[in-house]
C-alpha cells in the first residue's frame, strides 16, 4: 500500500469514525480517533481505535463492533474514568490509552476539553515510565530468570520454541523499561525496541528467530546479559505472598 492509498484509507476511517460516534455515541462530548490507520501505518485489516468521552457516566466500558467494513475498538469514558485509566497505563509501563489520547484525531463539540486532556496525555508520554522498582520489577526479573533457566538444558526444538515465545515479552519489557523507555505488547515490542536501539533490536530479533527454530543459545545469552544489568539472576530470596482471602473450606 503506497502513501496515497494509506492517506485515502485514513480519511475513510475518520469519516466512518465520525458517523459511528454520531449514531452510536450521540451524547458524547468528544472522542479521539486513533490507531495505525490514522498514523498512516495501517492495512485493510487494521481496526479503528475510539476513545469516546461523555460528560458523565456511571461506569466506563469497552466494546468491539463493525462499522462500514472496519473493525472498531471503542473505549467509552467520562473525564474521571479516563483519567484513572491514563494514570493506570502510565504506572504499568504500557501507555496504550495514553498513546491513543495523545495522538488521536479529536472529534466532537467540546474541543477545548479534549485538547486539555490530550495535552496531559502527551506530557505523560514525554515524561517516560517510572524507573522499574518494587514488586512488579522483582516479578519481572524472576520471570526472565525462570524462563532463561528453562533454556539452559538440552531440550527438543519445539520446547525451546515454546519457552522462547514466553520469554519474548518478558525480556522485551526488561530491556525497554530498564532503559527508561515505554514498553509495549505484541507488535509494539519490536517497534519500540527498534526505536530505542536499532542494533539491539536486530540482535534480539535474530536471537529469537534462532530460538523459535530450536536453538536457544543466543536468546539465553541475551537474557543473561540483560539480567546482569539488573543484579543478575533473581531466584534466591524471591517471595510472593498470596492474598489473605485466598482460602476456602472444603
């Protein structure tokens, strides 16, 4: 798909989004239309992301629908529920909602309020994630250690591939968050690694491809090297307490 076709697709998606908002969310104050289509990076199979903001709601929700041939993912909020999820996203290290709001095309009547929230989201993105610390950081180090250890012994190729598939996201998180960069799930992980460090991203990709084919040595070496930046393997001393309510009779 060339640039002209991508532009036409984005314009069509925006028109579909406007109609969807007007017909399905008529009382909304404004919305952000986002996603790879709007960035000029989409395909004919990409969906439209909508963050729809009402003046007030009892609760937020998300829903999936189809509109004029486009799959649509709608995240429906009021300003307070949206603020909650923006901060939750930022705290998690995965700024999914933050990115949609910061980069989305504004549609609706209350443009001024939409711009205020969009500016806050853009500021969150620019600030970057919090330094990794606490229980979530300990868990991530433990998970990378545990999966890396599974790669140390001789295993059938299909087991190596399965372990590498599990390790991919955890190791990507440690690499990105450990360097002060936002992380991302699925397709976003390689994109963000490439943006952070193209050489490291290429090394990660090559090592993972070998592991997916049954040779985990390079992927293991990469995991060990990354763990060394965070104090080394983390197994001894790891503890996770169960919730107090985790009990039942019989």
